[in-house]
């Protein structure tokens, strides 16, 4: 490609309108411009020179940093929802042509592989994988100082290709280099593994190493840095050091850094924010930092990474409207907005529904707002597409030894991190009542999945309780807990079940995104109105509420009541109405809770 020096249009070099002038070749859109050029070349030469060698890749103006990024099932660089969100965000940036470069870590042992025995006892093993041809090793390294040691940081590039060919590079940082001390080589081994010093070291690699890597790669024109959760906050510290000289913070400028940083917080409780005792920080973060600066920006006696980012960001947001309000109450001194999460439509819509949308709503993947038109898709076609998705899930269940699942039985899905506040076992609070529903209103079956963090005893216990409940109920209700939840299993589950269940303890669900994935496949949610569901719920139209979203509501009771009186009867006795709910779920919720809408809000509210 070349630029026509007369009119400025981009022209194909093979197009035929080329002229040699003073030993150089110029390309034109047609005869008109070629003639204009010949009549007065000196008028146009300046334009031509300025455009010599159009950059293959546009200048990046936004850097997006995240500790976990789930963008490709081959890369074990994510643990759960935060990573899936980061991957979806980068994909939408690519589809929409937003000039972004992503930065994360290359975890060579991933998060962990989950194994469950017949009692639901979880054991873990490393996720072994090797960077393959999808990753290109970058030809340079940078250095950070950790615990007084120089640590070399290398990078790998993964390219995300958007729907019209636009590319977003993702740089994954890696300390597994022969030059590094053995313990430093393991700094990028495990996501959310190790102790506080290990975590802080990883955050140094991500934030400080990340910025140095970006600069070394020639990203000098970055205008905004998007810190996805507080794990990346140290980038702002490094920007401060770039912008200032001397050791007297009294003479430093902060505004120039604040102008560049955007911060998204993801947790609604203070205990969820990363905090490190300053004693540990002084031992581990051995980059030169003026005394007292970190206390001033990140609080004391512990360095709070959320506070650090709040103090150095121009725009801060929560990930759903309710979470924005909760975060604002937690940090009243800072203006905190809300940009509700979304999921990448093309990635989370199963093959059967992709084909259906292609037929009825051409162009939907690049313009997911147009999914509103799903309301007019004939019910029979929705039924047929869903039957295909359900058959795929049942085949996977059978492959894993769960062969008692029926095609015509209402299938309830629940899959997300196993941790106490998510209350995956709430549906088993009164097993006799659940059996009564199945006997009186119609049969049900339940599929679960989700990893518990190795140190999360409460989460591990929940898995055991669900497996035990399944064994007890086996004569009446089929229950499966699938091992090793990840993005691929999430795709199968959020398309193949009939109802997506979500029972978090309010107000602890910041957003939640799996229900949005389900909505893209016409699966309604039955959920506590917390996080995104406060916005997505239209009772009886896009799904159903459990309780009123307050901490004191009788959630289990309400869950049974809704199943018994409303949902199971509708599924079996009013299939047409059920199909209407499916169409409405797509039309009202997939058209909004997608990452294209979310990214456009980031561009207009946060980046500009
Ligand atoms: C989408 C997703 C999640 C997030 O689920 P929530 O309902 O938001 O908790 C977690 N893990 C994986 C693998 C996912 O794909």
C-alpha cells in the first residue's frame, strides 16, 4: 500500500498508476492525480516524503494491563472471570480498531489443573504448556530490581486479529531466563500462587517491567494506561518516576501521570483489595522510590494497590452500576463511575446460534446491538439451535461419565469460581424440597463446574458438599460437578443448559459475566439481583430474580418458590412462552451486555 501524494488516498501499489520521479516511485489513484503530479511535482513531493513507508502497524495510543488475560485457550494465562473479561476487552478493541497494546504475564504453569475425586476433594497440578507458534519471542529484554536483585524481563507477542483484520498486539512478560536467579525465574510461573512477596514481585514485573517493555518496544506515544484491577498499579509509580527527577516528592508533578491513567476496580469489599505491609514493600520493591512517597499515595501501615491507583488515575470505574455505587461508598473522596461489563459476542455465541444470527441478523458480530432483532427469529429455529447446543453439552457430559442426563429434562447450570460468597450450594439447602419440585412440577438436572483457589478452604468445602448432595439425590435428580473449569467448558455450559443459576451473597458480586454469555445463547438467568443482574433482570421477560438483593432476604426459599411455581411449570407446560423468554433474553441482554458496548464506553468516558 502507498499514499497518493496528490489526493492522499491509499492506493494499491499493484494498481498500475506508478511514476518514477528523481529515482523514486510514486503511486496514484488514477490518471487525474498522476497528471497533476507530472505538471508540478515539487508541489506534492513534501506529502510523498512524509508518507514514505506507511507504518505497517498504527501507533498505539492506549496500553491495557491485566494480571490475567484469557484470550486463547492455548495460553494458560488466566484463572477466571477477570481474565475472561480482559480477553474479551482486547478482542473488542481489535474488532473496533481501537489502537491498543495489551500487557500481561506469561504464566508457564498457568493457574492450576483441577482434579476431583469421587467425594469432590480437589487436588491440583500445574497447567503444563509451552509457548507455541502463536507466540513470537520479542528480541529485547528490560530489567527491574526485586529484593535487591536485578531481574531480566523478556516478552512474547501474541496478536489478536479483529473481525476486519485489525490487529491488537498482546505482550506477555516472562522472567524465566537463564540470566535470572532461580527464584526470579519462577516469578512468572504461577498465577495467584505463592505468598505476598511473590505476588508483589509479580506486580513489579507487570507494572514497572510492563512500562519499561512498552518503552523499549518503541511505544513512546501512549496517551492512556488502563490498569485493569489494582495488580497493575505500580505502572503509575513508574510513570511518576519517568516524569520526575530528584528525590523530593514535594517538587514532583503528579498531574501529568494522573492525566494518563484509567483504573477499573473489580471488587466490592475492602478485603478484596491487594495490600502489602510497607516493611515487605521496602524489602521487595528495591527500585529507587523517594521515602514516604508510597505511604502518601497508597496509605499506611499497608500499601493499598487500589488506593495507589485511585490517587494516580484520571478516571475510575466499577464494573456494573451497583458496583459503582458500592465502590463510591468505600472510597467517598474519589469520583467513581460505572461501566458495566460485557462479553465478546462472537466468542461466546455457540456455533448453532452464530449460524442462526448470520441468517437473520447479518453483520451482528461486528454490531451486537443489532441482536435486538432476535425478537423476530421464528421460535422453531431458536428451539432447533438450542437443541444442538444442548446435545453438545450432553455429549461432553457422557464423555466424562455422566450418562444419566436427559435431552428433555430442564437443565440448570452453575459454573464460576468456587468460593464461599458465590454460594454454589445454596440450591441444596433443603434437598427434600428440591426433590419435591422435581417430582411435582417436572424433572430437573444440574451441572456444576468451578475451581477453588488451593488455599480457599471454604471453596473446597462447597465442592465437596455439592458432590455429596448429588450422591444423595441421585435417584431423583442427576447432578454433575465437572472438573477443570476453563473458557472452553464455559462455552459449552453457557450454551447447552436451559437455565443459568447465580446465587451470590449480595452485595458481593461486582458484576459477573457468565450470565451474559448465557444470554448470547438465549439462556435466561435465575439470579440474585446483584452485579449486572440488577440491570439485566426484567422479571419473567429475561429471566427471574431470587430474593430482593439485600443481605437479609430468604434467598433459598425464594429460589425454590420460583422454580416450583414459575420456572419448571413454564418450561414443561408453556414451551412457546419459554422460547419467547429465550428470544427476549438475546434481544434485550446480548444486545447490551457485550464488550463492544463496554469498550465504546471506555473510549468515550475514560480514554478521551
Ligand atoms: C466467564 C467466566 C468466569 C466468570 O463467571 P462469573 O459468573 O462472572 O463468576 C469465570 N471463569 C471462566 C472460565 C469464565 O469463562
